[in-house]
């Protein structure tokens, strides 16, 4: 610039400074001289900004969320407790703790509080499971050790989409009174199938078979009789879709006919009535319709909804009509199943064959069962070596509602056991062995089904009963009086009523339906009593009808959820406060009523409730007292609450159960 400067301390005139300002602006510009960039006060300014923003802001935000997931993770079991957790009978303390998301120490502590001493490997009874679950706030469902998908999980199951479901054949059970032609009806249906030319002959009895009608398949379970039907249901196998009730036109409605109706209704399946033996001269189908209409089966031709088919199993008359009627009823039911994938089914019957070893008739309910599949049923397992149908033909693949005789079991499974295909033999053996161990473990503890009257009260708003009396007049009187009983929304449901002694079939139905057997002037026979003791079914017998009605009426009142109302005991005004170690004592004057030590209290401030709790201490002078009446002074300490102020009002109250009328 031509300015003469002698040294760095020389003075500069204002005119020179004015010339330097434009040069400085150019140096600060992005394309300025690099030598000017070295003199950079701005860079230190941005540096403190990240230092200030990074440590204080991100670090506290990162540190705070980290502890939060831990409580959330611990809260998962408590949340899960709102839905039922399946626990098998005889579960150990350790396994139970894992199921409900608690530690074994918490379970043992709960048991000790109820006077039970258990180690971590000991089994729990049903009562202990329920008591501990209640203490820990868990909702548990006690299941049989061999219940699939509960006690021992098999393979993972995916939720089936509705578009994957396809129609399946109905499964039919034939029931009725002895000598009314149940077996003859089944034989005639099978003979009609042979006559149709579809099969060469019946060479194999497997307990079930399929027939075709107009291209529609129907599966019949060849175990006629309501006892076998209900025994399956008692073991948890709801197999039947439709019940065919065979009634002889020359004999009419008989005791076992009514039993069959009760069993079918208890199972909730539709009933098709086959009026058999109409070819006989003394046949009277109208009489059968009239008698059954008195028991709630109103014929369609009379304006009801029950399907009646007149037929003769001996001549073949009406067999096609019966099959057509079954197809029509099944269409209304819209029965569907999964057509492919691992099979699930149920064992209809099983036995030990001399030449083939353990064999079982399996009814496939979902998926496909193929030769070579590894499967498990209860505590038995196996690999399908061969499958045979009712005609003696080898079957490679069995689809839904198809009954087949399965060979390849390690042991004979039980009728009603659920069958499931697993990945391989090793998995099948493992599941079966675990179930067997659980079954033995459960047998070591007292575990009966909950079927006593007192235990049923808390389970349902409906009390199911079976009534047996000595004469018809007593039966009508008892059932009529039971039908009138009503306590709130709790009712009595008579699922079966008949004249005669209490027999095995009554106990079987009671077990399957969770009912109580009531006997008036009758007693159970030896076999029924033994079965009831074994299965835990309660039988109550009476000699006076009023005692029976009064007993059930009291039971209904006990079943009702108790209704409570609040009753105010008294009020006290806070006059002075006293500081005591870890609490505040309120010096009060009881203004009305009385204050009790064990009562609930609420703190009112200007008429607004600010706290609701209990008293931890109630004193007069230095003495602990149970109650303080109106007009007396006292000192109160509210449990867990110290924010009491002068002029507050402490109101004592109690919840009183409203008696049922």
C-alpha cells in the first residue's frame, strides 16, 4: 500500500486504517488469503458448543432410558398374569415359578405363609397352586399333564387364516335305547356303501368308517351308545358333530333314549332322530314324535326344528333320507378344517394286536397324516408304519375327518388322547417321556377334578345338576322346584332327570359336564359310588324334598357375587397435630358416631377426599383403644399418610355385605 512503517509499535494514521478495512473484509470472505485464515478466533467458538451440548444433553437422556426398560421387563409377567397361564397338575415349585414369572423364593414364601413347607423340587397340589397364584396375582388354569399345547409344547403353531380352511365331512355318532336298532342302522349304512360298488367288502373293524352320499362324505363312529360318546367327552375329546338318535317306532321313548338326549344336549351337538322299525305292523311314528316333543324335540313338520326320518334298517327304507338329512344338517354347521400341514386328531379306540402290536384308530381333525410321520398321543409316541382304512386298504395320506387304523406305536394310547404330528421320532419320544413323568408326578399329589358343589360355586353363574328320584311324581316335583330357584343371575340347569338308582352313566355325564348328582330317596350303586370317588364327582342324597331345595337354594346364594354397601361409622375433627417418630398423630374430637380401630378411614379437607386408607393407631391418652365414641377426644395415626392438617375431618366407614333375598 506504500505506507512507510518503521516497526510493529509505530502509530498508524486514520487514513491508513480506512484503507485496511476493505482488505480485512476480503480476508474474511470464503476466498480470502490463507494467511488471514490462520488468525481465526471463530473456530474456538464452535468448539465449546459441541462440548457443551454433547455431555449435558445426550448423556442424561441416554442414562435415563436405560434403567426404564428393566422395570418394564419385570412388569411383563405381571401383565401376562391377566391372561390364564396353563399349569399342569403336580407342577414343581421351580416350574410353577417360571410359569408365573416369579422366583421360587416368592412361591416358597407364599406357601410358608399358609403353613405349607415345600422345597424347590417338590410338587404342588391343585389347592396349593390356586392359593399361591392368588397371592402372587397370577391367573392360572390347571390342565392335565398330557394336555397338548399346555403341559408340554410340541411344535410351534401358526394362526390359521380363514381362507386356508376348507369344508370337511361331518362326524356322526349313533345313540339310542338298547334293542332299538343302533347297530342294525350302522350295518345297513355300511352294506349300502358296499352295494354301491365302491368297496369289495368289509374286512377291517377299526371303530369308524366313511360313506358317501351324493358326493358328500360322512364319517360314522362305530361305538354306539351315549356312554362311549360321553366318556370321550369326559377326557376332553369333543369329536362328534352330529348325534343320530335311533328310536323304535313300535316301542317309543325309553329311559336310555332320554339319557342319550341329555348327553347330546350336554355336548351341544344337533340331534337327528331316526324313527326305526316303521315296517312293523305295530309301528306308530306319530307316537314317537309326540313323546319326543314333550322333551323339547319338536318335529320340523310340526313347526319345530328337529329333523325326523322314518326308516327301517331291516329293509333299507329311509337310509338314503337319513344320509341326506345328515348332509343338510352338516351344511348348516359349516364344518371346516385345515387341509394340509402337520396333522392333529384324536384316538377313538386302541388295543394291543397280537400280530401288529399296539394299534389305534385315529380320527384326523386338521392337516394330513402320512405314513412315516412321527406322532405323539398322551404318553405314547410312535412313527406311522402303516395306515389301514375300514375296508382293509392301505392308506398313504389321511385328510380331515378320515378315520384310519395307525400302526407303529411304542405303547397303547388311551381313547380320547389328542394326536399331534411332531418333527421327528426323537421329539416325539421326548414329549411322551416328559408327559409320562408329569403324569406320575401329578399322581403323587392329591388332584381331583373340581366337581364338588362348594368348588363349583365360584366357577359359574349356572349350577348344573343331575336329578334321580324314586318315582315319577317325586321327579316332577323336584325338577319343578329346582326350575323356580333363582338367586340374582344364578340359575339351576337340570341336564338330566330320571327315575331310578344313581348308576355309572350318571357319574360319567356329571364328570363330563362338571355337574353334581342329586338323589331323592335313591342311592348310588357300588360301581357308581366307586367311580364317583375315583373321579371326584359329588353325589348328594336326600330323604326330604324341602332339604334338597333348601340346600340348593343356599348354594345358589353362595354362588352370587357378594354385593357390598358403605356404612359410615362416625367422624372426627382434627384439632391439633403431634410429631412422633416417622409419623404424624392427629389429636381429634369425635363429632358424631364412633371411630373404630379396624375401620376404613378417609381424610376430608373442605369436603373433598384427599386420602383413603386405614388407621395404624387409635389412642386415648396413652392407652390403645378399640373404639372412641362421640364427644370424646383421641389421637389417630393414618397408615402411610402424614399430610394431615388442622380442621381436616377423618371419617370412619366399613363395607357391609348386602344379604341376598
